[in-house]
């Protein structure tokens, strides 16, 4: 990472978010994978490589859709309070990661950090 990225705390933000040099671009929620070609993400701030992501193939997509359809049936059968609790926990996790997510979006998009803290 560049001096700009280091002063911005990007290494720590990427670590907190679990972002590695190469990341899987496909997820079922419990399984991360991706068997397509890698794409690279560069910061417009300093032109540095942020990371790489494997793309999704048709077979990957089909696997995700099969899992999503099964999850929908299971989720639909849950009582509303249980579903609400899952949504609440997801929201809490996003709030816990608000700062590193804001840093990543700012660095990735070349925008002011405070603007990304929604």
C-alpha cells in the first residue's frame, strides 16, 4: 500500500473486513468461492491495487441460486420475530464495521471519508 493508503489506515480496514490479496467473488452466505477469471480493483486516490476478486461463472451462479431458493423456503417458514432478529443482527454487524467499510468505499471511489459514514 502507498503512503496515502497507510496514512488512511487501509491495511487495518482491509484486515477488519477480511479482505485478502485475492478474494472470492461469489457467496452463498455460508460458502465463498468463484471460479471465473480474477478482476483487479485499483484506488483512484493513488492508483494502488486494493485487491483482486474471482468472478462468478454460470455454474457458480446456478449453485448460488439453488442455495438461495432453499434458504427462502426455510426463511419463509420462520416466525416473523425470528426473521426480524436475523435482520437486526445483520444490521448490527454492518454498524460494527461502519468505519472500515466507510474507509474502503472512500478509498475505492476516491471520495471524502466523512461522506461515506452515512
